[in-house]
C-alpha cells in the first residue's frame, strides 16, 4: 500500500488519496512515523489547533543552520513560527501582499516569460519557466532590477534547500551563503523606509501601520516572498502543463480560461501535497490523542478531494463555483501568496499557449522531483 509521501510522486496520486479518505481519514501510520490527517474535517482541526506547531518545539530552527544567516532568516519566517508575535508579523506580511495588483503581477510575469521564450527552446527552458520566471517576477515586484533579480532568483534556489528535513550539510552551507546574499540584495529596499518601491516598500509601510519596528524579521520575510514562490509556483505551472499534455484539460483560449484552469489545478493536482504539524500539547481528535512530541502529516491534496466538501472531486472542472481548497493551508498559517502564485502561473501558461505550445510535445507521464511534499514534474 502506497504511503501518503510516496503518493506525491505517483503518476496519479488521486486513487491513493481517495482510498485514504475512505479508510483512514485520521490514523497513525507506522510507515511514516506520524499521524495522518486526510479528510477535510481532520485537516481543518489540525491546522486550526494551537496545540500543534509548524516546527518541533525543541528545534524551532534546524540544527544544521542554527547560528548561520540561513538560520536567522528561517527563525523569523512567519511560515515557520507560532504565537502572538508571529500573528502580528503575519498580519504585516498579509497587509503588504494584499497590495500586489494581480494584473500588474501577471504583466510582469508575462514579460519575463517572453524573455525566456525569446532565448529559444534550449535544454532547461521549462526548468527556467517553472522556477526562474516566478522568482524573477517576485524579485521585480520587490523593486530589484533585472540583474539583481536574476541573482536573487539563483540564490533563492540555494536557500530553499535548507528547509526540508532531508537537507545535507553541503546544502545547508550553500543556503547560509545564499541567505546572506539575499539579505544584501533585499536590504536596501527595506532600509529605504516607507518611501521604498514595490513590495518591500509596502512591507515597511504595513509595518508602520502595525507599529512594528524590528527590521530583521521584515527582511527575513522579504526573503520569504521569494522562497514561498519557488516550489509552489513551479509545481502549479508544471502540473497545469501536464494536464494539458494528458488531454485532461483543453488548451485555454482566453486569459480567463487560463486562470480558471490554473485555479482548478491548485485543487485537483496540488503543487504542495502535504505539510506537517508537531504536538506541543496533547491534541485530541476523533477519539484519538496525539501526545506531545508526536507529528501529524497533513495531506492537503487528499482533503481537496474530499467529496463532502467538493462535488465530484476527482473531475478536473475549471470554473468550479466556491471550491474548498486546502493547498495553501488554513488557519494561522494560511499562505498569503495564493493570488500572486495564480497570477504568475496563469501568465506563464498563457504566454506558452500564445507562443504555439503543442501540449503533445510535453511528457504526459513525467517523473517527479524526489520531494516529500511538493509535486513538481520534470519537464
């Protein structure tokens, strides 16, 4: 029987998730050494519980990067912390990202996509479209020029290597160097204060409105703008293209159809399939108790397919009315970057279609990156 972690890399994990929903919506899985929350009710309960944290209470920062620039950034990221201070800072981040105009984001991403396509269909093109274009787009939104934006895009690829538990010492060292360079690149935008440009200026202005005065966490979460874009948007672009290659979805003919398709892919073939929570206090649910020190694997992709919240969930239906989607989380740690990710992915896919993409030239059954939680095809 496939584990929820192995399912991430299956050609089609939906059958495995449907079985999990029917038979073990909340249960302990000895194979992964964690409780598994799969259906919508369990996922909501877990993500909404103050007894469960995003990091092990005894190790808020991974030991391999503690004391380094990467550890300093990691420790201030709102996605990696809990508590009242996190909620104050999260409100600042949400306020700043709320100023990002979807049409402008789309236009910036479209421009970067055309630049990438203009270099020709060489090896690595789709890698650049999935990872490089989103990172360069967010760098542009932060006010970095093209040279600095390209450097930031490369550096963020090194930084995100420190986040998985599987990170090697070499990857952690590279992440530390990358974090230091990212702070150098993004620092001037924060230091410019309330008159600064782009998202960095908006972050400072949001901090002023919230009477938040500490600069280091603002800079860390400016790095977070780039890091949260990286895997999630790459998977969203890639999984949309796989749906077109398989003929599961028709090639969109308008920007509206492209956005509708991307939004449904967020639910149907989630770029982030699972996340974890760690018990700091006993967590009771459905007659079971997760004791302190226990872990919960939260299978977001399975909850998206729960028929109690989405009608005919195994069907790809662009334009669903009020779908229930857990891909970007819920509760205190819901990712505030969903609209930015959708705008970027829609722009990349739209420009590819406009350039004459033939879906049949893409692999319909690609291999996937060997990641435990992100579903990113190798195209």
